[in-house]
C-alpha cells in the first residue's frame, strides 16, 4: 500500500471514529413541559437549579431568612450539591461527570425541584437539551437530576446521593442496583457517619461477599461498607465548616474510610465497561437500556471488583 493510500485510509478512519464518537455523545432534544412552571433559576459553578414558589411544583417552604432573595431550601440544596461535588472531585479525586468523555457535549447539571409522585430524587444517565415546548428554544446540553419539592436538604442527603449517580454513570455503563444504590448509600456516610446503616448491618451475620448482594439495592451497602481502606480520609476544614442556613453542619462526620476504595472500584468498572463494549460490539456509551441493567454483568463485575478490593 502506498504512503498516500495509507494516509487517506488513516484519515478516513480518524474521521469515522470522530463522527461515531460525536454521535454517541450528542444530546437528544427533549420537551419537558414542567419547565414552564419552574419560573425561578439560580446558578453556581456547574449547577443550575430550577424551582417554583407557586403552583404544582412550589417549594414546601419558601422562607428566606438570610434575605438574599432565594428560598433557604434552594440555598441549602445548592450548598449540599457544591459540597458533594468538592468532596467527590477534589478530595476523593474522582473525575467529575462533565469531564468524562461520555458527557463531552454537556455543559451543566440541571437540577429540577419538582412535585414527585414517589421518591426523593432521580438522576438520569443521558444528556439532553430540554425545552418547555416544541416551539421553544432548547437549553444548552446538560445532565439532569430531579429533587422532590417537599425535601429539606438540611435533613436529607438525596441531592448528594443523586449527584454520585452521575459520577457512576460517567465511569461505567452498568446500571445494576446493588452497585448504583448500594455504593451511593455508602457515600452518604461521608456526610453523616455510619449510624444510618445500622438496619442494613443487622441483617448481616459474618463477612458479606459481592455475590451475597447482587439481588439487592440500597441494602447492598452492607457489602460496600466492609471494603474499608487502611487509612481514613479526613474531611477538610473547608468542608467541615460549611453550614446550612439553620446552622446545621453539612458534614457531621469527620473522616471517611472508603475514599481510595471508591476510586479503585469506579476505575476498574470503567475498564470493564470499555472492554465489554468492545467484546460485545456495543457502542462505547449508547448501550441498549436492557443491556445496561442486565444481570449477566453481575459475575464479571464481581470478578473485576475482586482485583481491587481487599
């Protein structure tokens, strides 16, 4: 093959690869009618919060004791999200969702405070460009989190929990409950300590293996809790001093004994995700939903975890 032909073939391959990557990471346009009722927004860093003070999606409590023009619950929600982001990325050194190749087109994390039929929050794995109607302009490409409008962030860690899901989505494609919910529940202990896990630990007698929890969801935290590092990570003073508007500390815990483990796990599952996509001839990121949640991945996930867990 001549040098010119090789160069042409290489250029074509690079162009095809670039186009394929762009198609995989592109944002779908979505009509989200509730946006019309969320008449207030506040932005800080990578977060944009959408909320209402009247109507169906109105905050349960709109008091503004600090007089900054923003309801205290929104101040507290934004504080928890920013604190969680700083802890995950700056202290644990996890790659933030918006810095992951999967979300190369996303520019912000939209947090919608809504009346939810059930649950306190929800994090979505695909980036979208949302608009209130088909004729309206779309917002910039972003990720999405829903938070229940009844929730009091100074008493509930759902925002930090849901944000961690975005970190998980950025690393790997697997959507198995024992991994997603079990590990996200573990992350709550960085903020509030292990007391919240007592009901899960009481269900365990002896060591818990990965295989023991593959059929579980939140209760799988009992497996993750056992995977402690030799040395705990101290919560930095810059985070320990943070207070909600009522004076409650954002972090009531002083140390976290799972930081290095969490990073190893996410990186190992990221490698497994990429290798699985290649071996199964799947796109790197746009796996069919059924594949993402397939039980067939439990065994290889447990095998991968065995490499990096004590």
